[in-house]
């Protein structure tokens, strides 16, 4: 007996992949901006090059 496809589960799975791809794009767009701002803030305060030895 051939099993039928459950279109609701397939739609949910596709929507999950779509959502992850959207979040990934937003992450790749904004994280470099946030990191560059943080790196300059650390450089100004000297914490980035602080040696613990």
C-alpha cells in the first residue's frame, strides 16, 4: 500500500528551512557591523590587547 504525503508536515518543514535562511541572512548582514563596533570599543579601552601574564 502506498503511503500518502502529509502536506502539512512538508509545508512546516519547508517553512522551517525558509525561516532559517532568512535569519541566517539577517545574521550575516548585521553581526559584522556589531562586531566592528565592539572591536573599536575594546581597542579604545585597551581590553583587547590586555596581557594577563
